C-alpha cells in the first residue's frame, strides 16, 4: 500500500526537506514504457508522481507537454489507460495522483472516476481548471472515497481567493509560480516565494510550487520556502530528446537524482 499525500509530506518534513513531485502524461511514449519511466523517477528520488490525463485542449500546458500529450493521444490513451497507469504505479508502492482538466473527468463520470482511481490505489487528483464554486459533485465523490483534491493558487490570487481555494483543498495546495503555461525556465518566478508565504498564512496544508523548475539548483531554491517542488516539463523534455528508450530511462533517472539532491540541500 502506498503512502497518502499527508504521510509523504509528514515524512519529508521530518527529514527537514521538501517533497519532490514528478509529472508524466499517461501513455507517453506508450503505456508500457510510461510505467517504466515513472518507476525510474521514483527509484531515483521522486516522492510523489502526477500521472497526467492527456487532453486535446491543454490550456495550461507548454510546448513540451503538448507534444507528449499528442504522442499519448496518438497511442490511443484514454482515461482508462490513465487509471491503469496509476494502478500499476501504486502497485509498486509509489504515491500517485492524477493531473487532469475537468472535462475528461466529467465525461467519464465523476463517481466512476473516483471509484476506479481509489480502487487502483490512487491518492488524489489535481484539477487545474476546476473552480471551487463548481466542485460540489467532485467534493462529494472524493470525500466518499477518501481521495485528496488539489486545487491551484496563482500570483494573481487575492487573499480571499486563496482562502476559498484552501477551504476545498486537501493533500497539498498547488502554487503555480507564474501566470502562463508550463515549461522549464532558466529561473523560477520571483513571485513564487510571496505566493507561498501568502498561502501559508491562510492554511496549514503543505504548499508545493510548480511551473518552471528544471534543475537541482532550482529545486533547492524552491525547497527553501515551499513544502514541495513539482517538476514536469523537464522530465518530458529529457524523454523527447532521447535517442531511444534506454537513453530516456537514463536521462529520467539522472534528472530525478539531481532534483532529489536539490530538495535535500
């Protein structure tokens, strides 16, 4: 049985460090190799895995993730593929959750999605485009199956908005460090520390920072003020640039190890 998000953050806090959270779309580059790559990430130091649900209209995703999602969709990836991927990852003992836009979950069936995710050992879902005001059915379904609901705050969020988001969030709060799409950047947004501080003033939940982290040095910088460091595009880019699957696995392990050292500095 994999640890819950609460258990992971409690453990990393006890170690005096931030949690490392890695992202990869399900079905990329294909369903079997995706599970292998995620397992490599975990073996090399990733604490929590976000399994992305590929979607044809990814509003928040930058070029690298869009390319990966296109590959996954061409491979025939469906919500069932995503849930099977989570189950395979969870069976290895890793803590896994889904990252998904709301439309695919709603079309799949809110209760059905929650049931399949929980039955497969998944721990929660990040829903970047679902607002608290429209999340009633999702709150009911996730509460019934003891799944965490991760909502987002952004630099533009007011204190009142952060409070509203935190009131329906569990597991951790996702702090989007920039206004814009995902993607590795040369430096992490200067708005991130302030956003984390404003969020921590409102909630006792862990706060994890995403959008832009791609190196161990950046991970160390973010880990100095956040409870979690989220990395997605950098992993995807390593896989896209690899000459073959074994090179991709090696690149993913190397990056995860570098990031893991970063959150421990």
